[in-house]
C-alpha cells in the first residue's frame, strides 16, 4: 500500500470525497487525530497553510504507521516505519510560499492503533510567524 498511488495523491484528482476530521477529544492528547480501526488500510489527510511571506519552516509529526507527506504537490517526507504516533517523531524541513500551501499526508495502517498528529514550526522548532490553516480548500 505504501507504494500504491491511490486517487488522492494523483495530480488533479477530482473524484475524492473529503470529510473534516475532528481532533480525538482526548484531554491528555488534544492534538491527536484518530483515523478509525482496522488493519492494512490507507488514509489521506489534507490541509492548507497560509503564509504571509516565503519562509522556511519545519513539519513535525507522528503517524501510526508509515507515511508520505507532500507540500504543494512535492513529496517532502516518506517513511515505512511503524509504531505509535509520537509528536515530532518525523521532521521535514520545508519552505512555505507566500499564500496558501496545500499539504497532503498519506497514513498507512498495518495493525493496532491508527492515528496521527502534525504541527508546523520554525526551522529551529520554535514558533513560526503568522501561519493560518484551514481544512477546506481556499477560494480560488
């Protein structure tokens, strides 16, 4: 499943139904997102990040299990590593362009829990200037 390019990761994919995903609701992990149950599955999550200028940034995230991450259609990280979704387990140095930046993440499920967490920080791990996010596509 890791190497299979399902419809959401194909350029110009139109026949995909997206649902806004709520955080897990866990008081001890409000930043964790649950993807459901089952084995040998794939989920795609997407968001848009607005930057008021071109600027370096870092994606820090955890997935249970493997993952691929694209920024503006360019693959910026991939890992087949399994295990729990631990914040900051994976890191990808990126450059946010001025305006809206689409992010797509593929989360592979082998067995057990199926969740992810994701944050955008500065290159040093600190706060980044002025980002905004949205779960639905910005108006063209």
